[in-house]
């Protein structure tokens, strides 16, 4: 039976499956806890109770535990987790070598500048890193990356993230002027809030931009159904 015109049009449309909102938020919260909140709290506690070295060792141990547990449970290790954990380990190792808590807090400023250059540089080259990182949260069809206007969305989001990371670095520097604990508070709490705000802004921009494309369909995922309990 021949397909009518509307059927052919539907076949040519790119469908982006947006995960269920609660599952996406849970994923983001767990990621923030694994890479920012828990290691920062561990370091703050042990720095004041036991000293610099135990605090940094705890951060390294936590990073190994997070990746190891995901491997052991055969769970996916997202690119965002690997990137954040790699930077966290590098900070801890460098602070151990220099024996300085200030260095540990100050390094994220360098990291934020690096992230700014990475995001903005990839956008300027037309190969935004956000296109790769988005796959950790949303299933994207391969054909999507050849779509010029969709690529522009990823470029804009990369520029937004670059600006956010530069602001994050400046915020850490400002708080570090008061004390190391203030700098840690900025990294563990305020940086997380800034990241959450950036995610919300980027998600809103992406949703609005993609909805306006005539040959792209956004489809909200259904709430996951729990597996039946055997009798």
C-alpha cells in the first residue's frame, strides 16, 4: 500500500526522545553529589579535624569509589562524570604535591578557565562539545548532528556554558579572598547552584529552539514503570 504525503513527511522528521523529567533531575542531582557536594564536604570536614593530607586522600578515595562502584554494578559511566572526576583527582594530586589547601580551592579557577576555553573554543570551531555531553542525558539520533540549525543550538549552549564557567571561576576567586572555608563553600554550594541555573537556561533555550524546527519532533518520555514484583 503506498504511503500518503503525510506519512512520508513523518518518516523524514527527526524524533528526539526527551527523558522523563523526574529521571533527568535525579540523574543530575546524583551527578552533582558524586562530583561536587560529597567530596567538598569530606574535604572541609577532614581539613578542620585531621588536616590537609587526610582530606585530600578522602577526596581521591571517594573518586575511586564512585567510578569503581559504577563499574562493579555494570552501570554506565557518563562522559560528564569522567570529566568532572578527572578534574577532581587532578586537583587533589596537585594539592598533595604542593601541600596547600589554598591550591586545592584555587585550582577550580584554572579549571573553570580551561572549561571556558574548551566550550567556547569547540563552539568557534563548529564542533561544540555540548553535542557529545548531551548524549549522557538525551538519546539523540545520529542524523541530528548533520542538521545545521540543530548544530547551531549546540553551539549556543556551548557559549552559554563557557560564560557560566568563567563566572564560576570569578565567584570562587571572590570568596577565596575571605578564607579557604569561604572558597570551599563557594565551590561546594554556590557553584552547584550556578550549574543548576545554567542547566535550566540551556534546557529552556534548547527546547524552545528545537520546537521551532519544522522537521524535528520532541517527544517527552513516559515515566518509567516499576518492574513487577514476583509472587
